[in-house]
């Protein structure tokens, strides 16, 4: 026979106020309504259908003094139940799980596992409604208000979503209990929605009551799931605990004093190591249900953390943490390890997906850190928002960037109020912003010149018309009198904010910011910075916003220079350059913080484009397999505009004059140009001057070191001399690797045609050697150096000694030319013999005579001890005679031809560009 269960009775007592009772298992309490009607009616939290309290139930008694006594057959036992105090402090950890985290049954199980694995002594878990449920609840209200009968079916969909989830999670008594509660709530909602349907209107309190049910249901389900694991767990309807006062700005202010009293009372009646609380919902001081408005569940967690003085509040979401910029706009945005409260506040205000600024207020009072974690990637450490360490030595060298992140706000308009009559007139600003307030517009940013001549501010674009009309009405007299010159509206604006607490102690932050914007060709329309220097805010054109964000993020935050490259002409030179980039890219990125991305490769017929950067280990294969028809306009637009890198360089590895004519437009549009193509700098003088004038006054760069000496530093040496105040007298050199090879080997009894054939076979000449022998290539180099030296020369001004015999210029093919060339060997052989008799050698040289302002290309004789006579192979040599180097010219010598050295010269220019754009040296 089973042992009799203890029978509990409740009776008044003289002391020990009872605020809760916890019954042991296998016991039963019967409540007499006639004896204690208030006890039966109010003291026990029971479904209306139950007349008894079962073992294990926790109940509360609001009568002043009671004892609970238990008796079994022949035995009577009396037990005192004392009040339980709410512990506070580091033993508590608070977790908040958003709608996506509890979106289905499996995700609810995952959340329960996170709770179980938290080794904190006590845990409070704040949950949102299941994913999309809050929107569904608002939709119910909208349908009912609109007298749309489909609200009934929409409510059935809400019911079915939760019923299916519960059946997948729960069983037995837990399932029955939850479904009973769910059906009761849905029936009540049907009645309420019917009332809204009839009235055609829902008050705010009605709406808040309806939409809050999603949190009630998710909290109950999660508490059942946690209890199934064996943990002690209770669920909390935060409308019983959180008290807030609505404000006029569609927000609420927590009443911390009253909320602390209520949470103490709730805990005394519901002591538990794990509490699952509803997010988003609360009550007014009059116990009217309300919500915490936007990001309410985060706010709930922060308030709870403050009430419990918790060790930490963890916000679980579906991203790995707080990004340095919007990853949808900047692919290279990174997760921030830490943020100060102020930094998180600033970034939130400017639209970053962090937290609502008010979420941070409660935890700041007690220095409670907030962790942002990803429920779907538990290995990610997330972002910690906390008070920065105060013991940091200001003298320590810290490599961490002073800017923590960037945020943007789009769809704004600038309003500029301008006039000399504003200066020194008290109350002008008050009148301006009073008018703005009267139309209910939100001012995002304000900027005023110290002269008080103008005030400009940013407002949402949808509100600017009302603001403009209000200002013109308010200041109509001042406008008519001329005291105000204009009220100007500048539409299509965006705000870019740089945020960082260390900005205030780091000189040059603003300079770096504006330098990055300037180099990306971004015009700034307005600037604002608070004296705290936690943020620097600029207004830019909307179409420039993303590019501006990429520019400052790449330059400022990532601490490396990222350059988008378009390679034009993947032939011998261009292909070699691509291979060099492939081999060196990893080292540059790892050791020098330079990230070079080839976004496009184009030849004359086929081009290859990429949004993230071409895999250079397979570029030839990809060009053949995925190449599309070449289109230069589409190519440049893609490289410059359709990616996440603000700095663009086009590298022209061709000798095409048509491509050279595009340089001016590319530079004007903010694209840098690097080339070994001589056509632009040796073309018509007026076009060259126009190109160089644009380059000098813009922030775009035009580098062409390889046009003269392949990989030799000829242009940079010349510029160094001129920029340091030296004066060029004469530049003389062997500028052609092909012609250097020819005359270095045109010795003894060898015929010139024989040496040309040898050079052609070895690949030293162009397919048609006449291109080398004509001297035009050397002449172009002379023109380039002459113009760099300040001379105004055209190609037609140069006398050129051509080595192509006049009768052979009309040959229709290179083969025909080579076949007939031996017929003319005797002419050059004679010149060689005469030179040898005088102890001299023949050399094909270009000369810039800066004194007489002329240039020549000629075959000259030099003594054998002269540096020009001592060359070998295909080396080039250039002698600079200047005021400083008058007696002993400055000589640059080295390989001047070949794909490897020419590509190396172009690569050097690319790295010079990276240095100009901010790469560390």
C-alpha cells in the first residue's frame, strides 16, 4: 500500500510573512474558498480549471502572515517558509537571443545547449519572439483595423507555427500544459482582434498587448526545453517586472527603482538558477502592457543585466560580431574585438548594426560588458563592448588604429542657411531649429562656420521639403531684406562617420581621413566634429558614399593599401608583369601591407573581369575559358566602379596610340595610370601638356618610368635632379637595347645584316626589325626626356638617322627586308672601318641638348675608353651632364630591353603608387 501523501493546509500566523511556498514532490494542497476566499482567488498561480496545487509547484501568497503545515496520517509537521532574497553580482550572466536564434525547434534546442554550457552560477535568458512572429502579429492588427477578414487565417498560421514547434520540442505534461496555454491565448487574441475589427482601430496599448504574445510563447517553450535537461528553470513574464515610462519621442524610460522592487518580489516567489524572460515587453506604472519599441529585446537584456548587476550581458545574433564597416558595402570589413561604450554608441547612432544607443545606457552605469556573439558560429569570439582600460600608458607605442569603424546614413539632404545678417545676432540658431522642430523633422548633423555666416544641417530627405518651407516662412522678412542671402537645399547626400575613442589623443586622424577621401576623388560637402572627437562626420554625395566608405576603410582601418588593377595588353610584357604580380602578391600583402587586386585583364579581342580579384595562378587559363568580347569602356567601368576597392590603376602594357589617347579621361575620372607605352608622352605637344597639367593638379598619378629605360631609373633620376634644383645641360645615351646589341656585336669582319639576323633570331628585335632600325623608338625616348627637362619639342623637330636603307623602306614584309638587307652592308662597314682606324667605335645614341634646346638621334663615334664604348650585350647607358655633374656626368647603366626588366620597371611604378597612396615604406 502506498504511503499517504502529506496534506498541506494554510493558516494565519503571527510572524514570518510568506511570499512564496515551494511544495515537495508527492504532496497535495487543498484550498477552501469559503474559509480563505482571497487565498483561493489570488494567492496561487493556477489555471482556472485547477482547484489544487500539485507537488513541485511554486506559488505566491499575498496575505500578510501565513504558515504552511503538512500532516500525514497520525503525524503532523509544521514548516516555516522564509523570504528568499534576490542575489546580485557576478554570479549572474544575462543572455539575449534574437528571433533568428529561436526561429525553429532545432534553434531552440541550440539555445538551450548554450545556456547549459554557460558555467555561471545563475543565468537569466531574454528571448525574442520566433523569427517573423512579431511582424505576423503586427500584420494581424493591421488586417483587423482594415476590416480584412483574413486576420482569422493569419492568426491560425501563428497558432500552427507554435503548435508544430512545441510538438517537436515537448511531450507529455509539458506539451499539454503549453498547448493549453497557447490555445487559451489565441482564443483571447481572437476576441480582441474581433473587437479591433469592429472598431476599425487599435489603441497603442491594445497593439502592444497583442504583439507581445510571441515573446510569451517562445519564453515558455524554451523554459520547458531547459527543464528537460535537468536544470532548475522558471520563465518570467517581464510585464510583471519591468516598469517603464513612455516618452513623447516614441521611446520609453525604465523606472529602475520600481523595477528593482518588482524583480525582488518576483524572485522571492520564483527562485531559480535559470530564468527565461520575455524580451521586448514591459508595463507602465499603471500596469498597462507596453513594449520597449525598437530593439526592445536588447534593451530588456541590458535592463535585466543592470537590475541583477550581472557579470556580462551576451547578445546572441546571426553575425560574428560588430564589423568595422557595413560588410554589404565593404567586403573587407573585419570583426572588431572590442569597442568602448562610447564607440558603440556613436556607431549605433550613425546606422551601424551594433545596438540601439539606449541599450548601452543601463549597463554603462555598472560597467557591465556586452558581448555580441553568433549563435550559428560558436567558435567566433565576437565583439566585447566595455569600458576601455584606463591604465594604458599614453606614451606606449600602440599600432592599433585610432579609428574603430565607419558608418553611413543615406537618403539625406543638406539645408544651408546663409547670410551676412546672421553674424552676431543672438537667437538665429534657435529660430532655425525651432522651425525645424515645429515640422517634426529630425536633425542628423549640424555644421556652422565660426564667422556665423552660415549654418548647415542634415535632415532625412523625406522631411526636407517641409523644413525648407518652414524656414522660408519663418525668415521671409530676412530674405526679403537681404539679411539672409539664401536657404539652399542640397539633395542626394549621405553621411560618413569615422568613430574611435583614441581619435582624441591621436594627431592627424582628420588629416588622414580627408587625405584618403581626396585621393579617392571624393568631394566633401560638410564637416562636423564634436570636441570629444569620438567621431568625425562628413557629408558627401550619395553616389560617392560607398566609394568614400571603401576609401577610408581601406586606407585608415585596414592599415594597408588596397589597389584595384586593370591590365591592358597581356602579351609578352603584360603577361610577364602578371606572373611577377602572382609571385610577389603574397609577400607584399604579408610583409608590406600592400594588397594588389587584378580586377580585369584585356587584350584587343578578349577580356576577363572579376569582382574580387583574378586568380593569377590561372589567369591564362581563365582568360581562355571565361573571357568575353573586349570592350574598353566596360573594362574601365568594371575595374573602377564595381568592386570594394577605392583606388584604381590602369596599367597599359601596349604600344597602342589609341589607348594612349584615353589616359586623360582616365585620370580625370580618378583612375591612376601606369605605362611603358611611349605614345602619350611623345605624341603631339599640346596633348602631352594637357595631360601633365591635369595630373599635376589632381590627386591621380601618372607613372611612366618604363617608357625610357625599361627597368632602369631614368625618369626618376631626372626628376630627382630637377626637383633638388640642379640644371640639366645635356642628356646623352644609348636608349635601345636592340641597337646596343647590334653595335656591340658589329665588330671585326661581321656584316651588319648578319648581326641583325642573329638579333632577330634571339628575339632582341621586333618581328619587323625596321621598327628598331628606323630610330623612331629612340626618338620618342629623347622627346620624353626633353619634355621632362622642360623643352617644348615635338617628334618632328628631331633629326633622326635611320639605319633602314631608303630603297628597303618600301619592302612589303620583314622577310623581304631581311633578304635584301645584305645588299647594303658595305655602307655601314665603311663607317665602322673609319672609326676603327681612329681607335673608336660606332654607337647609336639619342641626345638632348638643353642649352641649345634641341635633340638628335644619330650614329656617333666614341673612343674605346669612353663608357659608351664599354657596353656589352643589350645594355643601355645614359649620361646626365648637369651643373652639379658637369665635369663627370652622372651615369645610369644596365639592361634596357627584355620582358623581365620592362615588367619589373612597371611593377616598380605600381609599388611607388602604393607608397603614394599610403602604404608603409
